C-alpha cells in the first residue's frame, strides 16, 4: 500500500516554510509516497501570522490579513518547484460546524477559557503559548477585554482546525505527517491530534543554533527536550576527534561575534573592553555568579517545559534571597536582551517592568544589567566564575569555558552529568553551594564540547539544499529534482525514510566510534588551557574596529552633506551610502570566510 503523507501547512504564505516543506515533499514523492497538503483558506479568527508583539505592526490584526495570506500561498503553490497536490481546510468544515465552534467559543466565561475543551481536546491550554507570544505577557491578562477577545479568536480557530483535520482523517488514511513546529496554536492542535491517532509526525523548525541546518523532531514539538536526551544516550559517551573539536570551538567564537546565527543577534559583537568588575563596581576577590534570564514567552505555560519553579521570576527571587546574606559572593543578573523589543518582537513590558522595579531594591552585592544596557553578555561570561541559567544557551557556552553551570529549568544540556541541575525548589541552595566547589574544569569543558557538537552539528541536521537569506526568507540551492533523489543528500534520505518507512531519524555510533579514546580531546583541551585568548579572532576584531571608524566618518560626512542647499546633499548622501554599504558587505563576507 502506498504511504500517504499529510503536510498541514497553515502558514504556507511564508516562503521559508514552503522551501523546506516543499523540498521534503518532492523528495518523498520521488521515493513513491503520496503527499498532500492541507492549506488554510481564511477560516481562522486568529493565528500566528499576526501577533501584536510584531514590531512592524504593534497593532491589532489587519482586516485584509487572510486575503493577503491566501494570495501569497496560492503564488507559492503555483511556482514550478512547489506545484504539489493540496486541498483547503474549508473543504472539510461545514457551515453548521463553523457556527457550532463559534457559539462554543463565545459562550465561555472568562474564567474558563484557559481550561476550555472542545471535542475532548483541551484547546485553551494548547493555544496558550501563542497567546503569551501574541502580547509577550505571561500569564495572559484576562481582565483586559482585548486579551479575552484574542483568546476567544484562538480557541475558535483551534476548534475549526480540530474539526477540519478530523474530517480529513476520517476520509483519508494517513500514515505520517509533516508539520511546522507543533508549538504555535493551530500547529499544536494538529500535532496533538496526529499523535493521539497514532500518526507518525515530524515537526520542523529553523535551526536554533546554526544556519545551514534544519531542526526536525520525531513525534515531538519543536521545544521538546526528550528527542535530544535519547540522542545523547547513544552519542554522549563518544569522544570527539580533532576536526569536530575545532568546528565546535569555531562555532563558539562566531557566536561571540554574532556570526552564523539563525536568529537576530542579541548582543553587539564582543570586543574587549574595560574590566566588567570595575564597570559594575564589583569586588576583585569574591566569587562572581552571573544569572542569565531567558526570554520565556515561547515556553511559558507549556507543561512539558515546566521546571521546578512556577516561574522564572520566582527563581530569580530565590537566588537573590540566597545571595543577599552572604559576604563571599556577588551576583550580576543579566536580563535577556530580547525583552527590550529590538530583536524580532516588541518589548515584553511586564517582564521588563519586573526587573526595573527590582533594580531599585537590591542589596549591595547584587547588580542588574537591563535588556537595553550596553554591557555585552560575553564580557560578563568571561569574568564570571559561575553561571546560573533558566535554560538559556548561555549555559552551554559557559560550560564550554570550563565553568560550573546551575540549571534551574529545562534545556537541551540538562542531560549532561556535569551540569548542576536543580530538581526541586528546595534543592536550589544545595546546588548553589555545590557550584562554589566545582569538579574538574577540564571535565566540565569536555562534556560541554560534546553536548554542543552533537546538538548543533548532528542533532540539528545539515540541510544544504535550502539556505536562509535572513530570519524569514530562504532560497533553494538546487535547480532540478535530480538533487532530491535517493543517495544525493544524507539528511533528506533520513527524513524521507522516517516519514515513509518509520526508520530512525538519526544514526547510531559505529563500532569504530564506540572504540574512540579521549586522547585527541585531552591534547586539544591542554592546548586550549595553555592559550591566553583562545576565543578571540583578532583579524575579525580589527575589521570591526575599522568598520566602526568608517561608520563614524560616514555619519560626519552625512551631517555635512545634509546642509547643502536644494536637496543636493540628500541626493549625494543616497549615492554615497549605497556604495559604502556594498563595500562593507563584501569586506564582511571576506572576513567571515577567513
């Protein structure tokens, strides 16, 4: 029997999603599978193509959104590379079913919306993650009429998707499904329905850590920790060879300079500056704890990602209580830069205000660095003795420096034996005390390098067939379907074999890999420990400094040009700026390749 694969793609207006999905869909068809899309045709009152927190909108959902979205979706599917079979969600939802879903959503009291169920599905819970991201507020303020109306819109949309997918699946037998992320509102609904019906599902997301890769998780949502935990059980004991160690070190160096990221940079490129201890008026001899908060609006309210603390703010307050009465340590709280509203979403007002209020009440041995403060997080990481993390990627990066890490929530590196994971609220003081007498710096670093390498370069699969132009745009790197044939791309083979045949998505270590020793790791880390500044790229720093000087000169010239009469200055400024930006682009590319 031919395997039937369903791709539920409600956001197919976004070309970077269809680039990945279409590549996989065409490859599965080449291998003999029957592939069909179900697309959205404008039935949804709310969805994740609009959040009020998008900085370019910062306004209610536009009336023409569905029409615009469907128009772009049709254009995407009319293109030669994605001329794939598809049906529309509305074909599987009758008028009476729409009215029933609408009446149900509108009849719910405010207090019941979060716990609302429809057809036995807890839709109020499933859409909460999108509600939090929509307003960047946790928990949603149910005393605000607009928040309540948006929540009703989301649960109505979730009910429509539940009806439509169940009707589709009653008509067609589906063996497997491909789905974007499985976190956000209606994709969460689809994911849970697929999983409950025993349909093998693969979620995909842009990579968290490295451009040129793709994050895919079997039978799990995009933020789920469990797939990597299983991967680590197979691979965590396998030592790294020299090329893998150097690749991982280079990845860490690039992150410090804001290179190779799959999302917006949260810090300016790290350049050596004045001593952080001097800048913050800290002691030179006390142990310094650096607490890095996470941007929690994507994970808040998800029971699968719930750690021992009811909220991040609760954890921060408990750490402050522990530090306040001690005279042997100091604490710097680095509030996540993403909360400031300058990196992809608008300001998370509630969280930002929480730390602003806290800043005025702290004891002498605690400092707060606010999201929009200029102090670079990597400068703090270098000088700090201990990292306190709520799941931030900073945790793995500081462990790669050989420093103890106390993890108080969920993170992919929680499976590391050297990570001091807080299992309960009551165990926090014990873990903090333990961090002051850490085990071998070499062993912390060894495990951290393995965790980083296996997650970044192996678990998030290389996907050279598609390249990200920026965060929301992608290009195809192939011109013919021949590039998608079996044996042409290892990642594509694994993904197709999982979807079509249920084969494992990841390979297991070979006998030769099982037999590897730590000799290359030991030599590499010994060299790293002898190096004075192993994480600096001096050529790139010189280029950054030159660029900074050129920018200052450019701004001075612009001021002079603007003073010229009859608009001549603006004309000359436009010509000069375009030439200057092209020059900087090519110089930057040249430095990235070095």
